[in-house]
C-alpha cells in the first residue's frame, strides 16, 4: 500500500508547494469549474504549463485569466473540448503540438437522465469513459515522448457496480442513473489497470482516484432532495464528510506528482493515499474487486477500441 503522509484535510496547494513542475506541460479536462479549477491553480503554482480543456471556452478563459493573476504563471491557456463528442475530442488531440507530461482526465457528468449521443451511446459512459479513452489514445505519441502520467478522476460511486458488458448502454435493461454513473467510474479505474499492461514499455503510467464528496457543478442534474436521498440509500448519511474543492483536488495532485508512483499504473487513491480493498462494512470506501480485475480491464479496452474504431 502506498502512503504519502497526506490525508483527508490536505489541500492541492499543500501538495503543490513541494512539487517542481517547471518545464512540464499539463492538460486538465473540465479545468474551468469545481476541483478542476483548483487542480489548474496548483499545477500552475508548481510551475507547469497548463491547458484548460473545456466545453465552455469563455468560462475557461475567465478562469485562466484569474489564475494567471493569482499564480503569476502566464502559461495557462484554453482549448475547446466536449468529451461527449468524438469529433471534438479528436480535433483537440489532433491540434495538440509537442510533448505532454500530465493528462488529468478530470471532467465528467453525473446521474444524468437517460440521454444518448448521436451514436446511440449512453451519455455518462460516452463522456466519462469513451471521451477520455479517445483523448488519451489520441495524445499517445505526445505522452510517450516524455514518460507522462495520466490521472483519471474516478469516484467512490464505482462501488455501485461493475461495467455491464452485455448491455453497457441500457438498450435492454431499465435505466438507472446511478448505476450508469457507477459503471463509468469503474471504467476509469479499469482503464489505468490495462494501460499499465499495454504501456509499461512506453513510460506512460495511469492511475485513478476518488476526490471526495464535494459540492460542485457535477451535481447539476440532481435536486437537493434527490442528492440527500442518494446519500441516505448509500448508508453514508452518518459517515459522509464533505471536502472543499481545494481538498478535493489534493488527491489529483498527489497522483500526478508523487515520486512514489513512478513507473506504477492501475492504482486507486482516496484521501491522498492508496485505497484499501472495499469491504461490506465500509460505506463508499475502498476499491471494489471488479475494478481491479485484469480480465475486465482487458475486455473494456477491447470493447472501447471496437466501438470507437481504433
């Protein structure tokens, strides 16, 4: 188990203060809101050149302008990226020029009503997994040139279920918005597990994390009553502790920068440390066994390649 000396209360800026990212280039998807903003702030403070990849370019530019002023780092820029659109993702990857040292796959959608992309894919899986899968593979040559790290922001919601390969997109089974979110977050973890197998010789590592329970725009598809009911059903009503966005971004910074993860892929972190296996008596804690299954990871990669045309 990898332990770092950090914990629940650690902030991203605390981690950034001991990280030297001078000369490093980073992309943060969803870097214009929530923990994405704090991730960009911390990376820029540590000296990185950061690109905010976001759907709303105007909002992202406002964030970039603010963070340039706050950090004194003028190398913060913006790129258009809509992860639900394969056309947008491919265009972003195609337009990237030069090496890439850190890819923070942070953006996502949560608990949406049943929505399908033009391809007929369920929106949460299409955005949270397929979008980042295409982006990461599209940036492969830039990543391999520098021995980069890919960081997938997953969630304790992965404990809600494995990837249902027989019906990923709810073509035949009743749609459950939380189950759909959960399987997309399981996919974020499995992605890193298989990447460790396939890319070990390329010098690229990929790991996943749970940022914590944070009030952000991610919950925009839920009423407060729906969110509270979900917390009650999960059994976490008496154990749930809410983090600030600054604390929520800390685990991302740890996974992106700690020397302890050099050459290591497929891990899942929470509260800045590697998570223990989930057990029945822990509420939304730990990593599920199906999210650490090499066969499921290999199957997900093959399904993703076949679906996306790689």
